[in-house]
């Protein structure tokens, strides 16, 4: 098979999720940098890959598509190695539910409204404390739901690593760098999972350089 | 198996998507009405099912969860009958991509910003023509991408019906009732698919009563 290509920046949580899927298989891939900070996501070359101007986009053997939820499910189906989708229907529902909660609620509250305002205010012309304050209840609810859905399992969707773990860890990486980091400590099971995730070689290998 | 329960209103596109999955299997289910218009989605009883206050939520044999993307994948995995997930990896990627595009972009542009303002202004304290106008380019882009991703296949993700078809049809049902309906006609392949979908008995059986 041809080497698959992920287009995107290592800074993006969603790009990191796709990279984590390959690292956990494990399988080879190429990362082609498309910078958010330098506006390359809105360049004609990138809009041809994804007219919504987001990352990651993906290419494999001439097949091109975007949307992280589709990319990681494709990686899991096509590459041999570690299976990242639970066979058990309830665990699989937990995995898919966590992915949807991140796409629908948590990415917006935690990344767009807390992390970007705290760590990357230059991207949005300056931080707005009111935006951060308004996002905190929603961020807390997301974390509470992740903890509840996880329950007593070792990972977020049962006792095996799944795509849900790879979806959430890159988001918490950034939350942990903000003054809102203590929100995570309110949930013992989720906090223990998070400690464990940070020890994985896949996680260490994909850590963004913040410079 | 116990009869599964969908909590939600027949008016919701996401509730209809979950109902369509059962109708296409086919399999029995119960619909317990939780009204958006009467504010029941924010009642304590419903917030206990889903603290984000959205529909549908789902219950099966004591297992309760929410998020449509998770519910329909669970239905497809657990119930026998018609398979609604393509085996081919590229078709499956198309299906998952369309589901993500609807969750991330199309539901917001088409339902929240066009349909609600056009058809249900009482829900938001009155329609805002500027919101509708600003949403149209994004709605057009979504439709263009659905048409492109579909390509020459009979359905949105290949030649068999999939969860993607059940995700998009309820959204277009409402768009077709607005003055923006002609946007759909700009895409011949998508428009032909849409005509075909409206003939399915599952579609007719789940049509909301608009009164």
C-alpha cells in the first residue's frame, strides 16, 4: 500500500488524533504540514483538499477525504494491527458517543473558547475573559459526562484502548496547560485515565512543540 | 430483546434519523415524545437522560445513551436485518464523512439558521433575515460536497442504502419547505437521490406532522 498522508499541523488536536491512530496500530504515515497559525488552511491548495478549510485531510492510494471521525475509522478498518473499535455493542456505543460529544460540545467549549483564548489569543485578535467564563460550565459538563460514560473501565469505552481515547487525550493536553486544568481533577476516574494516557509512547511521540 | 425506546419528538431531524434506522432494518421500537417546542427537552426528567438537553436519547435493555451518531451505529450493529454500514472501506469513509459534515456544518447552517428562522421563528423570538442570508453560502457548500462525495453511486455512500442517507434525508425534508429549496436543484445527482429517498416507505412512515 502507498504511504498515507495526513495534511495538517501537529498543533491541531484533530490532527494528533489521526496520528495517534497510526502510532497505535502501528503503521507508517506522512505528515504534510498545513499551518493554522500562518493561515495555510485557507489557502487555495488546502481548500481544494477541504473546502471548509479545516485539518486534518487525508489521502491514501489516490482516495482523498476529510473529517477526523471518518479518517480514524478508515485507518482502523484498513490497517492491520491493534483494533481500535470495541466489538462489544455497548462499549462501541460509548466510544461513538464520546466522539460525538467532543465534536458537538467539548471541542467548542474547551478548545475554541478556553484554550484558544488562554494560549493562542493572537489567533483571534485577543482573549475575551467573558468567553472563557461562559465556556466553563459546558466544559465541566463534558468532563463529568466523559467520567460517567467511562465508568469503571480501564479506558473510556471498555478495557481496551479505542478511538475515543485518541479523540479526547489531545484535547486534555491543552486544557491541562490552562488555568482551568483543575477542572479535570474533580473526576478521579477520568484523571487516572489521563495520567495513564500520558505515559503511552504514541502520546509522547505526537506531542506538539509549543514554540 | 426488550423493545428499544427513542425519546424525542417526531419533528427533530435527528430523531427521524434514528427512527429511519429501525424502519429500514426493519425492527420494532417505541417513540416517547419529548417536545422541543414545549421545552420538555430542558425538563429535569429529560436532563437526567441527557444533560445537554437534546434529542434523541435512547434506551435498550437498561442501557441508556444519547448522540444520534452513536445511536444509529448501535442500532445497525445490534439488530438483524438490512445492514446500513458499507463493508467497502471507501464507501464507509464516505458515509462517516457525510455524517460528520452534517453534525459539524450542515445541521447548523440548514436547520438552525435557515429552517428554524423560516419555519419556526417562534422558537427563537422571531426570524432574522441576516442570519438566513449569512447561512446560505455554507448551506450551498454542504450541498455541493454531498453531491461530490456521492458521485455516481445510487446512494450517498455507494450503491446500498447507508446511515448517511438516513442522516441527510430528514434535513432536506425541511430545506425543501423553505424559499431556499431551489439550492438543492443545483445538484442533479443529489436532487435525483432526494427524489428517490422520498419514495421509501420508511421516509413516508416517519414524516413529521407539521401542525
